[in-house]
C-alpha cells in the first residue's frame, strides 16, 4: 500500500488489480498460517521460528531481488514460498498482469499451504 501511495503521489501509473492483490494476499496468508501451525506442532522454542523466516525471506527474494542473487542461490529460491508471493506481486504491479498472470504463483502457494498443513497435522500430538 505504501508503494502504491508513493507511486500515485509522484504521478506514476500504478496498475491496481484488486482481485489479483486479494488472491495473492489470501494465498500468502494461508501459507503463513499453515507454516505457523507447523512450527507450533513441532513444539520448538518460538524464537527458533525466526531463523527460517529470515532465511526464507532472503532466499525468496524479499530482501534481495531474485535477479541480483548469486547463481547458486536461485535454484534454492524455488523452495521458498516467499519467492512466489514476491513474483505474484511483481506480476501485478511491475508487469501489469491480471488475475490469469498470477494463478501459477497462487497455485504454488496453496500447494505449500497444503504441504505445511499435512505435516503439521501429522506432527500434532493431540494426547498430552
């Protein structure tokens, strides 16, 4: 939102595809929620969850754009959900794409979500 407001304030054309933003955001929220369930199911110290999130952000293109990553990091980025969220938002904002352009990223994010949820349910110990 801050980027869009900043762009509009500078008289830049910022494509605003509300359904596309909604889809990417819901897919990311679903993935983050299922990842949180996975972390809670493992019963690790909550501070240990910070490291995977920071590493995922770095390897997923949130801290350093994928185009500027060293070549050895790019294949690893395909395993990070953050990569697909970033690509979805870039498709909408920088490339002016529509809903059809982000469907692959949304699908992959939902697959990550399903994977994390299945592993979390498998790891949950309902008897304490």
